[in-house]
């Protein structure tokens, strides 16, 4: 009897006595905070990460994805080497080590009684929403011969007075196929007319658009799944004009069953803000990417005065890097004229067209007209047979940085 009892204890070590990480105690809380918003039922990610069974079947994939920082999707380096951002979806090095050590140790389960609470369903803007863009006619995403469908819809928010977008949320019609949504404000009536022409040529209910809306415009909102409400920095908002319809660019992927979508964009639009947040595209369109190069750099250095025509001070509050499918990495810094110092705005070591975010700085950066912006875009053109130039098409490229600025009073 005595011997038998001893043998039993030996075969089943008490989980509390292993000192490596355990699923419920150490790994599940990291996943609950950083992964579950997308990896759960009805959301964009293709599988769930909600309990021991769903996580342990993909354990080594998870370890790889966090080691390479492919997941959670957040392309800008937030380590502080370059910059740090509001709402950064960024794992700390020790969190990555916990996941990797747990997988290496054979994924011990721990005690389900210690399971963390999964994040509550996020709440939306609710009564804060003042205006909406509603797709009246549902659109059936077209995945014939392609994994992705990019479509622009022209929708009027019904503004009777100019106002400022201070926050927005997207209510995806079919969350399983809505990958990202970008809302553009046409620059003027002529730009709007061109958009209507494109829609007419496409036979109605939107038009195909890949890298942007294909007409002169600025960005009002950029959304990717994982967060409900996107607030602009306190006291700031992006101007929208009365009577001007907006262009909603939808990126659909992961074709599902019905593929029918009618997405709504809700805005909080206020009549006044302390500071107008101006979004504009900083563009290096003078690019020629020769074929067959694993790493080809296009860089451009221009002073703010030369680029904007404005010689006074500007505060940079955030940026949105943008390239197309052969983009490899993007980097931007300010070089201050008076001190020879630099300030890193954004470093995207691994570009991914699927995840386009706006990155709002934890601390704004003030520049003056004579300071310069260095914008570097790198491409991998190994699969191309011809030179790639700037353009809107899937086979064209861009080297672009959306800048979110205010003009200090
Ligand atoms: C913002 C939504 C979102 C969040 C947050 C997120 N994922 Fe994902 N994940 C996706 C989507 C969508 C895919 C499908 C592939 C793609 O589109 O990149 C995916 C794919 C994956 C894959 C398979 C592809 C690959 O790159 O290895 C793994 C593994 C993964 N996620 C793990 C995680 C882990 C672990 C976390 C948290 C640390 C996480 N994900 C957080 C949306 C998300």
C-alpha cells in the first residue's frame, strides 16, 4: 500500500511545484489582454485563443508569431528605441519569454480555477455618436480569383454645419470579412465628382480601389479590428465640411459563407475643438523600384517649409505609414535644423499591407519650417519582373506617411 501511494505521487507532479510558466496562471492572462479581442467567436481572426484546448493546439505557432512580433498586429516599434504610442498593442519582452518558455516546457495546463476573466465585449460610442455613414445597399464582397476585395463607397454623413471628428468606431456588417476600413474626405467638389465618375463606371454601389480612393483627399479615420473606439488626442479633431460626402474604403478578406456586408461608421463630431487636427499625406512619389532586389531603399529628405509652404511651427501628434504589397519596412525621423538632433517618428521593421494603423504619439513633437523630415521606404521586389513606380494600383507602390499635426497658437 505504502509503495503504491508513493508511486502515484511520483507520476503526477503537483502543478504548483513546477516553477516554469503555466497556462492558466501565466499565459492565459497575456492572451486575454492581447489576443482574445480578435481570436474569439465572430471576430476577424481565423481561430480562437480562448481556453487551454484552443490555445495548446497552436502553441508553437503562437510562440513564433509573438517572437517575430507578427502578433498582436502592431507594426511600429514601441520599445522606446524610436518612439512610443497611445494604445500600443505591444508585448513586453518578458511576456514573449513567458509564452515561449511555456511552449518549450510542453505547455503545462495549471489550475483552471485560476483562469483569468476574458475581456468583456467592448462597448461602443453609444450616445457619444452624433453622425453615421451607413451602407444602405449591402455589398457582396467579390473573392473570385483573389483573397481580397477593396471597395470604395461614397456616403454622406448629412452634416449641416462644419464640424470636427473627435472619435469614431466601425460596426462591421460581417466582422469575419471586414479587415480594415479607411475613411477619406475628398479635397474639393472636383475630387468628389471624380469619385462619382469612378462609381458610375463601376456600375454603381461603390468602385474598386486598392491603395486609396483614387481621388484627391485626406484621411479622416483609419480602423483595423481589435479596438472599438478610436479617439483622437484629447481636445483635437479632424475637420469635416458640411454637405461633403465621405469615401469609405473597405478591405474585405478571408471569404466566408455569405460575404454580404453593410458596415456602419459612427462618428462623434463636435462643433468646436481646442485644436484642429490636420491630417495630410507626406508623399515621396519619385520612386522607381528595379525588379529582383530583396531590399531596395527609396529615401527623401525635405524641409517642412518646402513641403507644406508653411514656415511656422507645427506639432506632430501621430503618423500613419503606408506602402503597398512589396513594402518591406518604413522609417521616418525629424532632423532639427538648429540642434542637429533627430526625433524618431516611426520605425516599421516589417511592413504588412494588411495592418494599416494610425500611430498617435504618447508625446507630441514640435517642428519648425526649417526642420527636415527624412522618409525611408524599403521594398522587396524579388518577385517583380519590371520596374515598379508610384501609383494607386495593386502592382504599383507608394512611399507615404500620413502626418497628424496641429498648428500651435
Ligand atoms: C487585431 C486583431 C488580432 C489580435 C489582437 C491578434 N490577432 Fe492573431 N490573427 C489575427 C488575424 C486576422 C489573423 C489571420 C492572419 C492575418 O490576417 O494576419 C491572425 C493570425 C494569427 C496566427 C497565425 C498566423 C501567424 O502569423 O502566425 C497566430 C499564431 C496568431 N494570430 C496568434 C495571435 C496571438 C498569440 C495574439 C496575441 C498575442 C494575437 N494573435 C492577437 C488577428 C489578431
